[in-house]
């Protein structure tokens, strides 16, 4: 599995991940300086895991139906399923469930990293890639939950696991851009200047 992008996927990889632009972050940030979309956070989903096609297509309700149906938890690749559940709940604005699903994705990816399933070598996958995706997605949810420190920590862990990953680089740029806007707003409020309208 390569979680970097469709263009840099390993030839032998059976798992595909897709980075999804999270316009949601822009809508919630509601900042004119970020309105061009250059600094959007992205979620990453596994298109060939349960619910993946629906998540990539933006049909989050349909994805959640598949991801919460009986029997899904017994699937071989819990990490990818939990990751898709994290993204689907996040994009559906179901924050409590999103946080729980993102935590589960990180936990399952950590378990698979320390005790890889028998089929892991057969798929030529990297446990680090799964964990990097889970950390990066959870970072976005943590930022959207106003926990910048935890978001930074998760992105640092993701970057250490997959330093060349495009989706991590995009999220780091988005985090820095949003932080700079927040600092500017704070400074404007401190000096009594009106904040710009979004």
C-alpha cells in the first residue's frame, strides 16, 4: 500500500488511497485569506476498502451504511475500514463519531504495525503508510476540533512515518496558513482593528 497518491503508488500495491480536498475546513475557517483554496486540509481514504468508492465519490451517507453494517468489523483490513469511517464521519460533520473512528484507525494501524497480519507481506504493503494516513486524518479532525497542539503532534508523527507523502505536506501547509491567519486576527483584535469579513 502506498498512501502517497495515485501517481506515486508502488506497482505491486493492491491498496489505493486517495487524498480528498476538505473544503469543509475552509468553510469552517471562514477566512477570506484562505478562500482561494490553496491551503485546504485533505483527508485520505482507501478507495479499494469497504466504503472507499463511496467516500471518494462524496457519498458519505452510503459509505457509512456500508461501514457500519454487520460483518464489516470482521474484515481483514480493519485499519483501512476505520480510516474510511473516520473520513466519512468527518465529512458528514458527525464530530464525536469522527473522533472515535479516527482514534480507532490510529489504534488499529499501530496494532497492525507491531503485529502485521499474515497477508501483509503478500500485499507488499507498508504498515508505516497505514499509520501515516491515520495520523494525518486524525490531525485534520483535531484541528477542526480546535486542538492545534494535538493536530501538530499527529502531523509530526505522520511525517516521520512517510516523509515524502503529498497529503501530509498539504496538511502541514494548511495548518501553518490557518495558524498565521489566526495570529493575524488575534493581533488585530489586540490593537482594536476590525477583523476582515469573510
